C-alpha cells in the first residue's frame, strides 16, 4: 500500500513519518529527493544554472539554496520557471522509489512525505492521503521555538502554504499531532492495523 503524507510547516510530518518507519514502513521523502536531483554535477543542476546564472552556486560548484531562494521567491515568474525545471524529475524519482519499494515488499507500507501534495495536485498517486494536523497557533509556537523566528515571520511563512484547515478537509485520514508523542504513535498503530499492513 502506498500512502501520501502531508501537512503544514511545523505540523510534525517528520515525526509521523519516522513513527511509520519505526513500524516497518518504507519512506520516500520528497524534500530529500528535491535536494538529490540538484546535487553537484547533476544535469538538472546544470539546467538550473543555465536558467539562473552562476551566482546561484557556491564557489565549489554546489547549489547555493539560499541564493536561489532569494532570487525566485520574490518573483512568481522565476519561481514558476524553476518549478518547471525541477518538478518533472522530482516526480519521476518519487514514482521510481515508490515502485521499487512496492515491488520489493508488496504487502508492506510505503509512505511518501510530500509537503506540497495538494498544491501539486498529486492526490491521485496514492491509495490514501494522510494529513498531519495541528491548529495554526500550534504551528506558530513550534516554529518560534524550532527556528527562532518571530511570530510575524512564522505567520508569513505559514501564509505561503495552503491553510492547514483546508488540507484537513481534503484528507482521507487525519493524524492529530498536537498532543503527546504516545497519542500520535497510537494513531499510527491504529491506521496500520486498519489498513492491514504488517509491522
């Protein structure tokens, strides 16, 4: 079984994905794949440099993510251009990893952690879509504690994503993650039992 896992920034997707992995699930991490496709020497990185210039590289030739981010996030046209380069190979690699894990263990569970799952309209790739949910005020509190951001910065970063309440409404299943780790783990256990995937 292949499920999509998503949520908002600060909702605890990583915590939940690690709980699934600890119970035998295989994880496909979209953020890790997004970093992988632009590793030093990759053809995709060469494409990005051709589009945005050498100034987005560190002196050693690796991608300077902060520099690229500063360049594109203020400019919707450039952001769209970057997405057009990166999204197809990222999606292809996600599908490849999903299929490899499923072929190796057809009775097992594959969890695909995609922060922008709904925004990228990828729901149809999965048997179930699980949203890790916390109220927005919990997101803000966690981001202030974790990132050292001000409340204003945390709110602005949250505002760049689809509202967590909208994601909650579109989910097949919601994992409430504003309580104890044990309560979250119990929800993961219950889901794996319900889906009939081995642990």
